[in-house]
């Protein structure tokens, strides 16, 4: 099965509106659509930070402006899509879209989907503080990082992270390959940055070895968030993909599973 991996598209509000309402693709959206057509994947994995917070309700419609309706989409939200409201309200806005397009699988809601003999598990993931660079570093020392915009994140970030970790663990299945799809990095080696103040907000130092992957199969890690491209077996035994897109700078990766 051929997967096209996308992440951190950070689509501008006006481009989304033009694509949905006027059926006119911006140059960046047209580039993404052309890549999908060229790769001709069996499914597309989109790991978050796709639209602005205000446009979460338009996420499915937006994805279908550049991914044909017949293609399955495995999708997560990113941290940006949670800005400005509570965790629960964001997930509720996502859930409202699920009946309209049953071929888009939002891991933030369902935790997993089996396609082509692979168990895709995941969700946004968030962070748990395990990648802090000082023992006394606190989450509220934002210093330019803007996840403080998420309502109650300072008191609830561990709860958000546990929501995903618990759901993923419950959805793991022996006897088949697993693709862990998250926005935040599930292992420090997928960060792509040198350790810094911002490492706290990157993800988890080593979620991978907390989960019961079946070592008899090829297993995969697909993420984004850091805008740094990391491809390969950087975590021994796993094919890793941090797509590496940045604002208006499209990066993609085609993964055979």
C-alpha cells in the first residue's frame, strides 16, 4: 500500500474559503493537489496543523479540495487547531463532520483504523514534559510559544496527553503491522531540532517503547509538528517519517507499507 504523508500545511483562511466556496485553488493548494495526483497513493495520511482554529469545522471539506473523494484519508489534528477553545469543544467540532465523509478517518476521535492490513493508530498526542531541558522547566514558561491559547492547557496538558496515550494503547493489535500517526513527535529522535527551551512542547521522549508493537512486522512512525524533516530508521526497528513541511514550503513523503 502506497501512503502519501502530509503534515503542517498551515493553510491560509482565504485559500480555504476560495477552494470550498469558489472552487478555486490557491497556488499552494494546487501544488498539493498535483502532488496527490502524481503520487497516486492508496491512502493519504495528514498529521495535523492543516487549517486555522476557526476553520476546524471545514477540515473535511478542505481535505477534499486536494484529495479525491475515493481516497481514504487518515487524519489527526495539530496543536494549532486547538487554539482558542477547550479540548472538548475542538473534538466536538471535529465529530460534527464525521458523517459527511466516512472515508476520512479522524484518529483523534476513533483512535485507530485498519486499512490494507495495517493498523493505523494515533491522534494529536500533545506533550507530557518528558522532553523538557531542565528539571524545573514549567509549561507556562512559553517564551514565544503560543499553545497558551488552548483553554486550560497549563492545568490539563497531562490529561490531554493521557487521552491519546490511553486510546492508542487500547487500539494496538498484535499480529499485524502498526503505523503510529501523531502530530507531536512520539520519540525524541524524530524532533529534528537540537534540544532547546521549545523541546518541552515537541511531544514525548519515547512513547514508542511504551506501546506493544509486534516486532514480527514492519512498523511505522508518522508525525510532523517540528517543521524539520527526519526520514528513516532513526528509532531502531521502525520506519520513521517526520514530514518536515514549513509555512508555504511543502514537503511530502511517499511510504510503502
